[in-house]
């Protein structure tokens, strides 16, 4: 099985494919936005970690800029009803650390920003991913409590939902939630109003 590729980048398709020449052979590799951005210019050396997916009638390569992202992709594939295209879509919206955080606090709503994932599917995915991503089953078991059990996860989930309802894009929501995570470590951890103000300050005036 192919685990990585290092070679000259022959072509880069913005739709999500790299053509990497290794030892005179060109390997067509399906990638997400992160690998596409990290691949560099055509003609230069390119490196990707690879998931080699073999089926009866096909053998496909999926490339990732980090080993952690590849592992998350493989964990997503193990979830019920998740194929390669959906797994890539999830990682295009949620970097590995944010995906683990969402699973840890049972924040299924964060997965619903991905096209094709509804409320029922997102909840099933969170359950399936706990063991695959190394998240203890007890974390967030009371609904959406954070790792400390103090309701932090519930507050963060409310903030994320509010930002989505206000019309912010998934990328803007991710940016704001990074600041919310830092704020959630403070005294206002379980106060959705305080965390929402932090998020809006991070995003600035629209």
C-alpha cells in the first residue's frame, strides 16, 4: 500500500487533484483544500501523505499535508455512511484539532456546516468517531458538556449555532471559535453571551 508520495508536481487541478511524478510515474492524487494549498507551484517538489483505497474495480489515492489529517480522514471513513468525498468535505471545514474538539464535547451541530450532513447523520458520526479519534466515551456524555463537565461545550455549541444563524460563513465561524476556545478557559467558560461577544469581537464589524 502506498503511504506517501514525494516527487515533482506535474499538474494541479483546483477542483482537487494533484499529479505527482515519482520515479517516472505520474500518480493522480485526490486532495482537499489544505493539501492543494500546501502543494506548492507546478514543477517543484511536492510531498503528501497518502491513503491508498483499493476496491475491486479501482485503486484511488487521497493526499494530505500532515499525517494527522490522513489519520482523521481514515477515522471518518470508518464512520457509518461516510465515503471519501464526504470525509474530505468534513476536513475542508474542520481541521483535525477542531474535529476532535467537536467530538469530545458532543458538538454534533458543527458537522452540519458540511453539505450533505444533517442532524441525524452528525450525531451518528460523533458517536462513531469517539473511539477512532481517541476521545473517551465519557467526555460530553451528558449532552454537550465540555471535558471538565462544567457546561463549556454547551456554551460553545450555542455560540457556534448563533454565528451560523447570523449568516457567518463556515470559515468565519472557525476563526471566531478559535478565540472562543481560549476564552472558554477563563471565568466566563459557561456563559454563552460572554463567549458570543468574544466571537463577534474577533470577527469585527461586517
